[in-house]
C-alpha cells in the first residue's frame, strides 16, 4: 500500500492543534505524554519525510521531544512486525556441520565448510544460531541443535532478547565447545539446514524437540526456493545416541521405517 502525505497540510493541521495537543498529551518539565492521535500525526509526518526539527516546529515542541516521539513510533511499528519478518542481524553454524551430507545442490556451502570430515568436532550435528533485530538497541536470538544424520532437531534454546552489544559474547558462548569458530551463513542456509533436517527426520518417524514451534517463529517461514540438502551420513541414517535418548525406541523406529540394512547406529553411551 502506498501512503501519500501532504506535508504542508499535515504541518498546518498540527500547528493549529497545538493547544489541543498540549491539553490532550500534556508535558511537564519537558516530558511529553503521547497519545495515539499524536503518535499517528508523528507517523504521518515521518512517512512524508519530515525529521525531528520539522515535526517539532509543527507541534511546538523541542527537537529532543520530537525525537523521543519518533523513537516511540519506530518502536511501536517494529513491535507490530512478526518476529520472523524482522531484520536479520546474523546467522551462524558450527564448522564441520556438513560432514557426510550431500550438498551437490549448493557446492558453495560445502566449500565454505572447509573443516568438514570424519574427525570434525561435532560431525553429524549443526548448531544453528539466529539473531534478528528487536529494536534499535536490542536483538532477539534463538539456537537449534540439529542432528543432521538422523533425528533432526534434538534441542532448542527459546528466543530471548538481549542488548545488541551482548550478541558477540552470546555467540562465543554458544560455540565455546567447538574447536573452530562458527561460520557466518545466510538466513536461507539456516532455514535449509533446520527445516530440511526436520523433514528428513519426520520421514524416519521422529518429531522435532519441544519448543521448536517457538523457535521456528523467529527463524521465519522457509522460502519456497530453498535448496534441497541430502541428509543422513553418506545417504543413510546414522544414529548416534545421546545420554538422554531412548536408544531402543529410536532403533525400533528406524527398523520400522527403514528396515534392516538401511540404517546404521553407533551407541556411544547409555544402555539400550
């Protein structure tokens, strides 16, 4: 929708409402108490290209007060945007994530993961971190642990808000268990890894971990043109059990959905 604003008319209307605006909003010691009508007028002027000084003149305010109103409008507008549609600040995945996968559809992704190999730390898993803008000085982050060889989404850390200055520390902490620093990736790659692994795991009979719906809201709707990745290790499911897994249930499920000889497993810890 195209919004056309007559700036001169809008300023004149606002100037004529000066006394009424003061009465409706009130300000004491320089603090403006905005109401919805005032915010809509500020929003209209901003859409027409007016800056703080122009809006201040039209409203009879100081530029600092007009600037505060503009920030309030920007915050309200940002809050109205769905989490999965907000600006992407960054996406990352651990080095070695692509070991054993078929990335023939995206050779550049394979080339970027130079440490992929049998001995790569975390081979078989992708730790995906996504950060989106919440407002000017804050971001929302979430992370997903993906078993790319078998189970799909194994664990999630629900979206949380933090100061933009804390993102780098959070990123380092998220990947502190890995030998190599994480790889910066695009949103499409993050979505292809996560949603592709979920689809693959569902074919095998496994659903994503609890909390995935909340994380997927921040990850965003997948693009219809996402490339198809080949999951499983060298074309077959390979189950590596974790300490909280019900290994017997997983193997029984693979036996039912794939059949003997069409999957592999390796029990690293815990009883069957």
